C-alpha cells in the first residue's frame, strides 16, 4: 500500500478516563461531509468485556435507512484515525488507524503506534496489525483477531445514539424547558457504518493507569 499523506476532513474531540465510558455524537452537522464517507457520527471508548481491554468505536455515514444500508460502503481513500493523548498536552501520543481495502473488501488496522506526524496531516504508520472482512448487512459479525490480542470489526450497525431532536428544537425555540421522559429517538430505524477496535491496555502505555484524551478524525488522501 502506498503511504500517501492524508488531510484532515472532520473530527470529534472528547476526554475520557481509561476505565470509564465516552460518548460523543455529531450527525451530518458539517455541510462538507454530508452524505460523505468522511462523516463521523459518533465516537465511543469503553472498557471491554475483558477488563484488560479498551474498545474504540467510530461510527460513520449516519442516518442510513435500511434500504440504503446494504449498498453503503467504506471509502478506500478515507483514513479513520483514533488519536490518544496520554500526557494531557492535546497532541496525539498514539494513533490507531483504519483504512478500507476495496480489492479485498477488508478493513485494515495499524497501531497503536506513536505517529511520525501529528496534527491535521497523517500517513499510515507501522505494519498491519489486524484486518477484518466487512460484515454484510444483516449478517453475523465478522471479527478479525491479531496475535497480540487486538480485535477488529467493520460493517453496518443500528445507530446506538439516542437523541430526541424534536424536543431539543422545542427547547431551543423557547417552547419547552426540558426533555420529556420517555423521549422519542430521532435516530430510531437508521444505521451507520461502524469500525470497532478492541485493544489490550498493555499496548496503550500509560493509558493503563492515567486519564487520556481521545479523538477520532477522518482524513482523505491528497
């Protein structure tokens, strides 16, 4: 694979505790990524079923209807990059990178590894860590596993984020002061393309004992 430079097209930034749960959402809010494979809808980071692991999730291409989902594809020219800052200087100390290989219809994952470049430009770092075939819509998940315990999944999933958009708009307009209970999920029945990477904490250095900042970026080849 050519190790092209990649340019940032969109991102979400959040902070987590290494043993906690992170949630962030942003569905097609930026006009430049609307209906594009670069659109990141959600970032989740949480402890795995094995407490020695952390799970990183990037959901992309939100608001897919069931009828659109089977035809939705990852983009071979878009890198999804998880950035991990372990010393609170707001610069990535480690990256986990995922890029789709159209020829094999597989998601290829690199890292976690210290990047040679930081900021809005990246290149694919190090050697291939793990790869996973793309799970078809409606099929059982295809999981790729590496020799060092990293696991990966890529494919369509129901959008897990809950948000009552109508109530939010009423509050912003001054027509309501709070959300109803129960609310109405604006994302019910829609899907995303998801990348899930589970990593042993032992491969994440000081993340095993300290808080970390984590953000995810989509970057296009230039």
